[in-house]
C-alpha cells in the first residue's frame, strides 16, 4: 500500500514539474509602434487591420529568429527594421517632419548581457537608424553620435546615404501643417499627442537568457533647433540589463528624459524586487501621469514575462512567447 502511495506521489510531482517546464518562457519578443491618442472611433476597420498585420509581421520576424536560436539583438533589429520601412510608423519611412520640412531620425539599442549600448540622434541620410545604432555600439568606442558626424560614421561603415525625401509621406506632411497652424495660436501645442506618436521599439529574450532593447523614431512633429527626444537616450527611452529588465519607450520625450523612465522601471525591479507589472505601472501611471507625461513602454524581464503599460488611449503593440502566449493590440 505504502509503495502504491509513493508511486502516486511521485507521478503527481513529476507531472507538476513537467507542467512547470511547459510554461517556462525560453524566448520571447514584444514590440510597439507608438502610443498616443489612438481611438477606435477614429479608425476604420481597414486601417486597424493594416496596423495589426504590420505589427504581426514585425513581431513574427523577430520571433522566428529567436526560435531558430538567433540572438535577442538580431530579433529586435529585424522587428524594428520592418517597422522602419513601413509608412505606418514614425520611424524611417513615415517619420514626422521637422519645422523646416525635413526628417531627423533618432535610435538606440542596449544589450542586457553586458550593458553595451549605441545611439544616434538627428540623422537625415541613414535608411535604418537602428542599424546605425548597432554599429555605434559594436564598431565605435562611443555610445552616442549625432548629426553630420553620425552620418559620416555611417558612410565609414559602408552604409549608403539616402535622400531625406525617401522618408516623406503625405500624412505626416499634413501633420506638420496642422502643427504649424496650432503653434500660431497655442503655446502648449506640443503637448498634443497627435504630433508625436508612432515611434517603434522592441525588447526580446533569447535562448541564451540575454535581454536586448531597441527604439527608433522620427521624434516630434515640427521639432526645431536640433531637438532630441528620449528615444536615443539610454536610460530614458531604451534600457536593458539581464539583472532586471529590458524596456523600450514611446511618448512625450521631454518627460521620459526628465523622469529617466526606462532605467527607473528596471531599477525598481532590481533594487526593490518589484515585478515588471508593479514597476511599470508605478512609473507610467504613478509617476508620469500626475506630472502630465503621456506615453507607454514595453517591458520584458529576464524570465521572458512581458508587460506593456501606457497612459494614453492606445499603443500599437504585439508580443509572442515560447510558452504559447501571443497578442496584437492597439486600444486600451
Ligand atoms: N518619444 C518620442 C520623442 O519624444 C516620440 C514618440 O515616442 O512618439 O521623440
């Protein structure tokens, strides 16, 4: 009788253990395509489907890389490059216009395994700013390059310069006109989420347990005087450390810089032993919202858990984990 009980007990323990191993997240990816005033009532079914299809394509490209044993860096870059090439988002093609009617692109990456990072700000002739951010991380002794110097570095790395007009879209030109009209009548015009959203970003965990984060943007419509937002600032718009989490942000960059959003979330995880849900919600809803900072983040912890909090009406987002969970969403 005792032996039978022992056998049953062993069987129960074994099946519980195998159930646990089934839900373990070996690898995962989460992406965003910007946060802001994104209302279901203002979006046609076709446009919604178009966004969802592109998010899914970007997410799945990254996921496949992870599944095949690729690194989180490769997955993040692949997903972001698909969004940079799409006119739907404010990065690469589809980037917002500056006051002068050009596009100045910002991007950054961070490797959670060694805290290496690379960033570029205000580049006009680089087709894939995220690729250049990786080159800065890997091929230069610096973390951040800007403007003409960053463009010269891109050429030195074999990247062929492109005409700034390749990023043009009719839709963003209309936004510029609206922004300029608003500037005439309101000092606080830049607080409107309409003039910012569409930044893209990704975070991933690979089979080696390494986290990686990246963000790419055209910044803010009608920006002037070389304005740089949070997206290329390590710790503000992008952060990754295997000890805590990986974060990519989108929103009103000035707030994300001043509140050091990405690294604040990971610091809460590391030092206060908070979950990414607690840490992310505290910063996005508890810290940013009361001071007027709008936007959101995607967060992944070292176990591949994902949290995507935002305090706007919507955030383009998608995720997929090796434990079988997946999502594509836009609204609250
Ligand atoms: N954070 C970006 C910036 O301020 C804009 C955005 O995320 O939409 O440049």
